[in-house]
């Protein structure tokens, strides 16, 4: 046999990547990166004001100059992959372009410096931002009432299930369990537990969708709600959604929708119209607020009229004089889920996104997201196993079944994709698909970028056939290779400590496990 | 639409490659009766300039150009320019949760530095990579204490931020955690005698805040001793993180649940902020949220990963330590840059805050009385002006001054005249003097 096949990444080249120690290792006594304004009131003696409570030692806190700090964080930044560098085919995560004007408007003085307790009369602008955003989201969801308070998707789930619980309690019985499909995200069952519910697993049918017969069997007077992701985590619309809602409603149970996948629906269909009682949105997915390396997010919860009395306090209201205000006196509320009013800065960005799009842009966005996913599916269907053949919406889930025969797993191919200049797709989720390769391109990718991804995945599939080891040990071009996660968990090192006097930091021989 | 990178020809060709006639064919799985056939009722498409004008109009309806004395959980501090320089870099701003550590070392190393500085400042051994905010952090810390101790109840000081307590109440209700409220004494601190009586065999934790909601610094060591004697953990909440530059860390605590907003995060009408939980190392397995840890790669090179994820929802589902997934990573980066810029200079910053608040208390106090003397304070104090606080504030507004936060809503026992004032390095002597003059005129 000739030389083993090694693919040619068209997008990525290796580039110089500077080393950089931890900030503490760069510190030296007496350097400063700040100068306070001159003190214009009499100085005080901290020790005499604070007595025993005074602090005398700041330990390892760093001491550096400004240029060193700029270089430190700039160098670190170059070790990250980001949307601004290229595509994240991460299924379920909706990694779309984050418009820069959003950042600008979020930093306007009257917005960024608004104090949460400043008088309502001086807060009409920020309240109006919340009001306009709320109205937009309500129409997008087809719902009656909304709270912007939850800080992320999981926090929205928590709030939504609290509403369901309060609703059932108001009828005399909180009920005992929440039904959750086996394809659901981990936050769904974790949330049900935090709200004090048992989780009952709902098995999907052969098409990866809710099994109506099974659902009918499980729903009873103890069922508080079904938490359903629609489109599901395999990117498929639950076509029998109205029957699902009917089955639940017939037993007095509610339909909760995990709105993580709303990027497939905005402007095309509305959850409120197809029977959903309560849902959350992820502004950091569908509405383009930046992911920021893991957050912040924002998880507004929209609901039908029957759940409105239970929404968290305070609730944004229009008062009789036409002014906006915050209503605290709501006897049936579930209480507060977060201090103040939520991740307000994300509301600003989400509204800026909606304004930039308008109704036509939002619909086109959804259509392009779905077009992109279907294009990838059409082009890769022959290369990878497609466990569920139902039409995809915004994402497509393949499996590694063919490549696994050669010992190449989904995680390996995801890592190899890095060498081709991409982020990995979502690996091993949803759990209903063995060896899942979950790809969500979003609307933000041009045809050229999609073709590069398709080409990369085809080359990787060929490598998996002809040169599996190359894929199994990927990535090869990154600053660090695969990291030893086992030791990281077994002997956790979660903070830096100053090395004991002059002993150089020992570098072990190559770790054995990863 | 300017964000969409496709020409009409691209779309047509791609549909042809997929083998469908129109885009609507791709939505055929949505039953026809549920398809939206009208435009969404949202504002029309705006150009970039129009978007900016729109938000400028919103911004102008808010308070600008006022001297503010508000704190109470949202602290105004100077934000070094470098913070936005760093977080505006697309490599940080537009990156994902660092689940692929080979291409996320920037975020991971910064989080490791964040965790280190939080440990150093709080006197704890471990810290997580952020929680949503201080209030949910407090609720999660109490749930963590329940798991650690196998006990079920919580004793919570009334001097903890009222909104933290409200959020805790929401979580505790469904976790069936009984919460007992703990009084304060005349010096604004936790009542130690009542504390001793409040702790039972079922008490998992005592929750206090220091500096507390009145700005008073609690006697953490004494409270810890009482709690520990009875087998309860001590959770210390911190809302004004800048205090840690000059106030002794609560190292006697078992868990610290803090809000790091004061470290360079805009007050931004209440969020996004940066909660964080720190604790003793022995509670590691019960810690909620993400943790960045140090390790090595296949060639022995130092690197960082998210670790101990068997605590988290994506692995453990309903048995996870929390349902949190997305956290406040970019805000934690803001905090990290702030802490790097100030470093050991946090002490000097803390001293300036002490000086400003001391001067403000003395100057404003001439028109009334400063409550809760006899215990040390950081940058907040409660002022009783002998006149309805809302009325005083309304007249101050005409002088472009936002006065302290009236407390009657949460502390009716203090009466209508009490308000909570905060002075930071941003409050000039001229502002403080102007407020004092205005108040003296009214008193
Ligand atoms: C389907 C689904 N549900 C829920 C979540 C949780 O959202 P968040 O991370 O904002 O808490 C996610 C995101 O990761 C998701 O993909």
C-alpha cells in the first residue's frame, strides 16, 4: 500500500503562537498598572477604623505594568478558537455571528451605568428596552406573558417548572413527576430535581420522536409537565406536537418547551400556537448575545395566560399614567429567581439584534439556518451514517458507526476537525444516538465555509479508513495536544500556588492517561 | 440582511443541491395549520446607524450626569480601560464554553487565574469558574451545605441582602429547607446570643453577609465558632467584593458565596454580574458549576481543562450538584482583568473607599444620625435623617443627586427615615459636600 492518506486542510495553517506563563509567575514586587485619582477627602487609618477586621496581606495577587497585562491577555486570546475566526458546527449551541453594534449600544452611558435601584422615573429608557424586547419575544413565541429575570437556559427551565408547580398547587395538588424524553439535554432532568420533582424518562420512538403511545401510558394525574425540546435534539420537528399537547392537557399536565432550538422556528411557526404552555428562550443562542467562553446567557420565560399570576417578581408593567414600572405586589408569584431584573446587558444586545433584522431578516435567518443544515446533510449523507432520516431543520445528527469499525470515534473526528481549522461539532449528544456527531451550522456561514467543512469531514472520513491513528491522536496542530483529563480529575489542581522556595516546577514525563 | 452571508444565487443553488424546489419544502414537517403566514410583529429592519440612534434615545431617558450614592448590591467603581480592551477581543467574546481544551486554552488559563485570585482574596482553598450572580450563588451554597452535612435547615441573618434572601427562599421552598431568620443587634451585626439559640441539630448552615447589607463588617470568627461548635457550616456572602482589599478575608468560613460585580463589572441595571462559590477543599465533590483545573498534555506541556464534570448536569442529569450549565465566563474575565490591573493595589483602592465613606458618613451625618455605630464599616452606612427618606431623595433629585436607598421596604423596624448610602472612589468630595448641603437645607 502507498503512503497513508493525510488530508490537506484548506482553511488552516499552523501559525506562531506565543508562550505565556500564568499571571502570577510574571509578577514582581513594586510594579503597578493603576494610579488612583488623588484622594480629595482626608486620608484615614484603616487599622484604626477596622480594628481586628483589617487586612494586611494580599498574598499572591499580581503586580505588573499595563503593557505586560495587555500582552498577557492578548496572548491568551490567541489560544482560543472563536466565531470571529471561523465556524463552530456545534449542535444545540447555535454559535452564530455576534453583531458588533450590540456591544457598542450596551456600553452607552445611560445604559451601562444605570443603577438597578435608581428611581423608576430615571429608568424609563432601560425599562423601555425591556418592554420592547418583551413584546418582540412574545410575538415570536406566540405567548401571553414573559419574565426576563432568568440568567440562562437552565435558570429559565427552573423558572418555567416553578410556574408549572405553582399552577398545580393553586389547583390543590403540586403533582409528583416531570416527563423527560431520553434525547433531552442534561439541564432538563437536573432542573426537575431542583424543583423537587421526580424525573420519568420518556423513550423516543424509532424516528427519534416522542412515542405517543408511550406518552399516553405515562401521563397521569401525577404528571406535572412534559419538558420537550422542539425541534428535538436530533433537529427534527415534532410533527404530532398538537397531539402531544392534547394528551397532556387531557390529564391536566402542562407542555414545557425547551426553546434552545428556536433558531429553527423564529418567524416560521410559534410555540404558543402549537400548544406549548410555557417555554424558555436562550438569548445567547437564538438572539446572538455572545457566548463569551461560557456565558453570560439569558433565559427569558414566556407563558400562557393561565401561568401569568405565578411569574417571578418584580414584573414589568405599564402603569395607568403610561409610564413603565416594576410590580412587586403579586400574591401568587413563585418569588424571585435572581436579584434585580436579570442579565440586562443581554436584553440590550438581543434587542439590537432584532432591530437589525426586522421581521424579514428574522425569517430569512431561520430559513438560512435550515438551508445550511440541510445542505450539509445532503453533502455528507453518503459519508456518515444518518440514524434518523426524518427531515432536518436547523441541525443534523450523524453517527460514527462506519468509522467506529476502524476504531475511530466521534470524539476523534471532532478533534481532527480542529486541525482543519474548525471547532469540533457536538460530540456524543444527544444520548439517543450512539456516537453522535451533531452539526448545527447556523445562518452565519457562507456557502464557501460550509463547503470547507464538508470537504474537511470527507477527508477525515477517508483518513479514518486509511490512517485511523492520525485521527485518533488528533489534534496535531494546536498549542497543546490532548490533555490528561483523568489526572486532572483524580488529583485536582484548581489554583496556582507559589512554588516552595526556588524549587523549579518539575515537568513530568508524558502523562499516561487521557 | 447584512449579517447573512448568502447571495440569492447561493440559496437557489443550495436548494437544488439538496433536491427541493423551495425553502418551504424544508419546513414541511411543521403542520400547515401552525405555520406563520404573516410577518412577525417586531420593529422593521434598522440600519446600523439607526440601531445606535434608537438606543441613544433609550439611554437619554435614563439618569445621566447624576451624582449617585447607591450601592446595596450593585457597586459603582472605576473600570480600567483594559477590561473592555480584553473582553472585546473576538477570541474571548465569541468563543464557546471550553469543552475542547486544545483550542480554548486562553479562556481556561484565564479562568484558572480567576479561581486562584478568588481563593487568595477570600481565604478559601477552591473556587469555581462562576455562578450566575450573588443571589443564586447564595442559594446554591446553602444547597451545597445541605448535601455536605446531611442536615436540612438554614439559619440566615437578616443582614444578608434582602434580594439574596428572597432568591434563597424560592430555592429552599422546593428543596424543603426550612429557613430561620436571625436578628441583628444595635450595632447592625448578627445577634450572637440569638444565633447560638437558633442553631439546632438540623441546621446545615448559618448564612451571613460581610460587609453586611448595612455596610457593617460582621465578626466572622465569633460566628464561625458558634456555628462549628454545633456542627453547622458557615457560609459567608460577600456583595461588595472590593472590601476584600482592606477587610480581613472570612477564612473561618466553610463556604464563601460572593458577587464579584464590584471588581470592574458595570452596574448595568443589574446584570450580567459574576457570582462565584469558594470553599474548603474537602467539599469539592459537592461544589456546583464548572471548575478549571491544571493538567498536562501528551507531551508533558502544562495545560488547563474543565474538570470534575461528574458533578454536573450533562453527566449526572437529575443527580447533579446543580442544574447550572452556561455561567458568567466573560464577566469572570472582566473580574480577572480588574484584579490583575489592581493586584496588590486593591489595598489602596480599599483605603480610598474607606476614606470616602468615612468622610460621607461624617459630613452627611451632621444632618441626622448614622445608625449602627460601634462596629466597623466598609463603604456603606445607614443614615437616619429624621425625615422621610423618599421625600429627601425626591428633593435631592432636583439637585442631580441620587440619594441613598430607603430601607423601610425591607426593614420597617428602622422606620421611613432610614436609607443606605454608599460612597466609593467615584464619589468626589464636591459631590458629598453638595449632598450634605442639600440635606442640611431640608432638614
Ligand atoms: C437543548 C438545551 N437545553 C438547555 C440548555 C441549557 O442552557 P444554558 O446553558 O443556557 O443553561 C442547552 C444549552 O447548552 C441546550 O442545548
